[in-house]
C-alpha cells in the first residue's frame, strides 16, 4: 500500500481529478503498492 488511510486517499483522488481533469475511481487506487503503479493508472486516463 501507499501508506495512506482512506481519508487521505479520497483527498488525493480529489486533487488528481482537479489537477488533471480525470476521474480515477477509488477501487483503482486500492491495492496500489507504489507510486509508479499509481502514475501508470493516472497516465492511462489522460
């Protein structure tokens, strides 16, 4: 895991949506173990 709790996850998703103009469902972030994988999931939505 990324070492963040559920509230931090929601805040991060909100910031990503605002910054990149994407919608990343929370289920896609759950289970992500590193930032490289998270970046790949963000990039796939751009």
